[in-house]
C-alpha cells in the first residue's frame, strides 16, 4: 500500500524553486583571455578590469570590465581562494613570479592589485 501513497513533493518543489537556470551564450562560451587584472573600488562597488598584455606590445587592452558589490567581491575572493587550494592539492603549488615590472599608464582610478 505504501507504493500508492503520494510522495511528499514539498521538498522537491522547494529545491526546484531554489534552482537557477544559467545560460551561456555562444559568444561567451570560448571565454576571454586575460593575464592581468587591475582592481579599484569605491564605497559601493569593486571594479575589476581584466587586461591582455602581450610581449613587445606597448599598449595593454582592457578586454572585460566587471563591476561587483562589496559583498559579492568578498564572496568571489573566498571562492577563488577555495578553488586555488583545491587546485594546488591536486596539481601542486602554483609558482608565482615575485616581480611584475611593467610600468602602467592607466587612465582609470589608481589600481590596487
């Protein structure tokens, strides 16, 4: 008889309401290459300018600008830290270059990172 009982759909319905469909458009699917990010902030937002710097080219191009609220920027920082830790546990330490000696003539706010 238990097979004939209706299932409790309250939890299933709640899970479906909490899910968000994410669409990745074709133009964004290949990604955008960046090897430098300049970060600035105001009292209400963080601005991440992703740049592509090529050897021998005197001009770097901002390829994407992302504007985040402070709380979202903090969640992003935590998510990046978590993912870097998982990556390094699987693949070993990421080697960093100590110096990044490119002089910048950046026409935006003074970058902080």
